[in-house]
C-alpha cells in the first residue's frame, strides 16, 4: 500500500470551517455554533454552489443529474474505464454539526487536490460526488438522491415527495436551481469510497483512530397517524375519551419494552423521533397525532420480527383506545455488507500509516449503502469526541483525526484507481 502522500490537514480543516459557515446558527441554550442546511433549502443551495465552485477550481468536469446529485470528474489515463467514486452529502438536519457528510465530500476534494499538488495521474478516472437529501429530515425518505441514482427509488416517486409545508422535491430542486440534465440512473463505478465521522462513541471509547466499516444495519421508518377525538380537558371523563396522545405514548413505551426485553437482539434500536399533536393546546385532548417510528437492527430476521410486533401493537392499542390508526413506510433498507476487498484495503492503509483501527458496523444510514448495490463499496470512519454525539452542534472530530481518515481514503483511492 503506497502511503507516500498525505492530505493537507490545514487545508481540509479550512474547507470544513468554510462550508460550516453556510447555514450556520448559534444554539440558544449552549451558545455553540451549529449548522442548518436542510435539503433543498436556500442554505443548501448556497452550500451546493460553494462546493461546485471548489470542484471547478480543481479542474473537475461537473455534471448534475435530474435528482440534483452533483458529480465532479477528474480524467484518467484511460478515460473509458469505470471511475473510482468518492462522496457523501452536504445537506443536514436542522441541528447539525460541521462534519456529518461534509467530511466525505470535502475529503474527496482534498484527495484530488493532493493528487494535483504532486502531479499524480491515475489510470482510472476519479469522481467526487455529493448526493441529494441523504438525511431524509425534510422529505421523510433518507438517502433520497443515492436511492434514485442506484434504482431503489423511481425519479417520479422522489419528485412527488412533499415536506410538511406541502413543497415537493421537484419544486424545491427547481427553487434552488439544481434540476440537472444528466440521467439520474448512475452507471456502475469501479468502486465507491466514503469517509465519515463515526456518529457514535465506539472508536473514541476504544482508543482507535480509524474505523473499518463492515456495513450498515437495517433501517425501517414509519409515519403513524392516530385519529381520535378532540375534547375539553376539564369536562370530558377519562373513560369517554379517544386520546390520540395516549396512543402515541403507549407506542413509544412499547418500543422501549421491546428493547429491554432483548428478544430482538442486543443491537436493536427503536426511537419515536417526532410527535406532533393537534391542536396542540394545553386544555384540549389531542384529536390527532402524527408521529414517527425508527427501527434499526443489523440482523434482518430480527428486524422483520420487530416490525411484525410493532404492527400488531398498532392494531391492539388502536382498538383498546378507540382510535383509528394508519401508518406508512417512509424508508426501509435491509442490512448492507460492504466489500471485503475494500475493507481489507482500508485496514491495510491504516496499518501502513501506523494508525490503530478496528472493524465496526454503522448504526446510521449512508449513501455508501446505496452505492453498494452497484459496485464494491466501503467506508472509513474517524472518531467523534463528546461520546460521539452527532446531529448536534457539539459534533466534533479533530483536525488530526479528519486528516488521518482522509489520508487513508487517499491511499485506498490510489490503489483502486491506479
């Protein structure tokens, strides 16, 4: 493994800081600087234009597809060969830090800048990419752009998704000027690589500098609508209520009981991340609640068993509380295993650089899991501080850790693109 080149840590850190100022806000409670670049908002549009400028400054040929995915291509000695692709996303949740997704995109550009600095030409072309709405925080479906690019989601179905204000994906893409002309179905690259902050506490707790990512656990999202009867909080006897809020609470508690029981494995996760009561007033029994259920499990059979139990409980609690309950699947992906070849090369690069490393499964979803449908794919994790907190202004990794991870990425890139 050739480790003769390393990325410019200071340049990479400046790039992260600069992009982090687009959509930046100050958290009122902590005073920390966070990022809000919700997908396809004006802030996301500004961030996209900034990254496109960086691509063009590196001499990359930029194309945009019809779902707004952006690709910057560096020619190879044999440009007829399938490229090695690197990337991630720059959209964020409304309460983000500066690293989630951005390290993968800016790290990819830093790899290309380093190759350019040293006059390195690869046999295969190289593509740096960022994908539309990986987070799923606005339109309810995660990995939106990469799912369309790899064929899991049809373009028209993606266009039709709407946010809570009724704005469609197609309208939002048009508003920021990112409906491209390139075919949304991506030709299979030779390989796909992604560097990412871990978003969890494992690497830091174990004192490891690099995570060799084995894959992504299964993910299942539901949006649940509970229709009861609004009523006066003081005059309606408890036994005569059809309280949608109680049903949401019982579902949430049942999720916790499922985890505590251990019957779906030690790695099962369940979360009710959003709960919106209507009319949402102190003295009115909620007549309707819209909430979400997020299930995660690295074991597909146990995940299916958990999903079946959740559906049975929906029916049970609706009958017991005299409400109507409907649900829809907003996202579902089974466990994805990454390429053993890519994992071996990530581990070899880390070892060659004297970096401690361990194999780790990702608890979060990533564009890489979609790309694994097309080609050998893998990820490099860098540790996060503060117990690995993410989707939060406290999300943090160090300049040294980021540079180490992206330098490992560079090594694997050179090996695959040679």
